[in-house]
């Protein structure tokens, strides 16, 4: 494949940057009842610390664990979301603009999203809205129409489309459905063409592409087809993330891709005004990567990547070497079939930590970032507590 020379060149940069490392403590696991798929971190209690929310089945609910300090979490409190609804993905957002953090959850069996509204630190099930498609699994939230309220986009795996539900002031309006044509997976919202309205980036698993839908400046919240980014004939995309990966000021696209024994983080660099270069591939560090996160784990000013590798039961971190090139993913043990992957500063030390929902082992893994700063970058701290160091 054409990616080999680029990846080899990226690896060659490792020696020059070997002093900068990313460290994580071994996973701390929390029970998450049955089949946790969705995960979110946010300060629900108002004490300044990110709390943990995770979906669970039997009964269908969202479990909330309060951050008790240092990135550790207390006993779960359950919020029921409807029998037989099968909650899947979560997003934390201040949906009603009242100053506290709420939740949005996809209900894949009833083809809905439900709001969980925060009142004085207590979350309760709110309104459910039909998505207009079938089997909504993944979602993303952001203000798409510029009215100051966060809107909701769902990826509808069963109907091969996505839905946009605009927030009309704390409630979600009727969905606008956009056909993708293949099995939709991960979705992200970000301005990729500099207009500066947020656009939609979504993985078309069957089509072997990442599709971009551009937000129309004349009609904010309405979308038109943009670039179709091929991941390659042997690969299929799953999770996606959008961030400035090469430091040039515009937002690039990363996708978890796999197929035919190949497993990658695939990167498309933005060449300006929402046009993208060809796919470049970097070793994932695990098998069948899915959920994808972009964050600066070593605080060196470059955005790194993390992947949840579903078939190898691990989470891997790929360090950004500069100019949008990445070192091979280095794995950390997770549970069985890791699904959702989220970054947040859980212990308030200034560095993003990671959390992962492990669907088939009924746990959440929490990884505390133990990288520490020094004069010209980051290097390892107390290595006796580490499970992984990413060069």
C-alpha cells in the first residue's frame, strides 16, 4: 500500500522526539451493569469535577457516578430511560442553557433520543424525540444554526442515514434526515471549511468513505454534500474525530479503519476551505479499532489520537510527531469489546485522562494521565505506576 513510506518516515521521527512521552496509570475499573455502550464525563453535581455517566441494559438506564476527587468515582445512581429502549451513546451538554450539564442518549430500539435534564445536580428523564431513521447508535452535539443552543445529530445505522434535530430553546425539533447510503458509524461536528459554521463528518462503513456534509451559510443548520473521503479499498471506517492535527489552523479528519487484517488510524489533512488530501495510515496498536478520540495528551501543543480496539480488548494512544504524522499506537489493557472512548481531565491535573466503556465485560476503564511537564516538552513521571509509555 502507498502508506508504507509515509508511515516509515513517521517512525523515523520518533528518535528525535523520544524525550516527549505520554504516560497513563493502569486502568481502574468500575462495574457498569449490563452491556455499557455509551460513556460521558461532565460536572453534573456542580462541584467542578467531571462525573461519570454510562449506559446500561436490564433495566435500560443511565448510571451516574460522582467524582469523589482525584479521578475516582462513587456508587452509581440510576436514571431509567424506558423499558426495551436499549440506550447506546451518550453526550453531555447544557441542552437548556440553564448553567448545568444535561445528557442526551440514543435509544436504538425505539429510534429516539432522550434528554436527561439536570435540576440542582439531579438528572431525570426528559422528553424523547424520534430521529426519523432506524437504530440510532452514535450521536454528536453542537450549535449548528447559531442560535446559542446545542443541536443533536444521530448516526442511524439501520436506515443508512443521519438525523439533525435543531434545539428550539431546550427542546428538540423534528428531525431532518440526510441519506448517506451505507452503514453509518461514528459522527463528529466541526467547522472544516472555515465559514465558521460547524459541519458534519460521518463514517460510511460499507461505502469505505468518510462523508462530509457542509453547513450552508445562507441557511445555518441545513446541510449539503461535501467531500467524500476514501479510506481505501481494503478498509472500512468506524469512529471519527476532527481536530487540527498538523497545526496549520484548520481542522483535519481522523478515522479508525480496519479490514483484511489491517488496522489503522487513518488521517485526512485539510488543505484549506474544506478540501482534503489523500488518506495516510498509521498502525492502530490493536484489532478492529472503533471509537476515536483526539486530544493533546502530553500537552506539547500537538493533538494526539486514541482508539478503542474492539477485538483485541485494548485502548491505544498514537502520539503526534508533528505535521500530522503519528507514531504507532501503543496499547493499554481494557475490558472485552471496548466501545465508547472519552477524554476528560478527571483528576484536574491539567492533562486529559481517558475512559472506556467495555460492552462485554460490563465495566468502565478509567486511565489517569500521569505525564508530567519539563522545560521543552513532556516526559515520563513515576514509571512504577505506568502501564504504557508512548514514545
